[in-house]
C-alpha cells in the first residue's frame, strides 16, 4: 500500500490566500536563488501539496496573496510536495 502523508496542518500555519484554476489551495510562498533548465536567479517559489495542483503546468496562472504569477516550472519531489517556480505577471 503506498504511503500517503497529510500536509494540511503544515501548510495551514504558513499559507497565503492562493488560487490556481479558480481553486483555493494552501501553500508557502518563498523567494530563493534557483538554477534550473529554464530559469536562474531569485524567483518566487510556491510550495504546496502535489495533490492540490494536479496537472499544473508551465504557463498556468496562479494568484498568491493577491499577486498574479505565471508558473515557469513544476518540481514534484516524489513525496507529495510540489514546488512551483513562479514569475510575476
């Protein structure tokens, strides 16, 4: 049986009001220096449960704390957490 983790409490303590495809989701917005195949430099990163953003893809719109962003890259970590590399619109 696959292991499933409930991250609800973790994200409830730090989350900003966020919507993706009209759905309210919880997560943590941070800025960090990243180097990936598509972007490098300081970028906003939204970390959330992967199950909350099924099918999230490059170019999707996401609004975090009333600020509009575009998803530039998705980084699932294999444990149920998804990092979305964002760019302000």
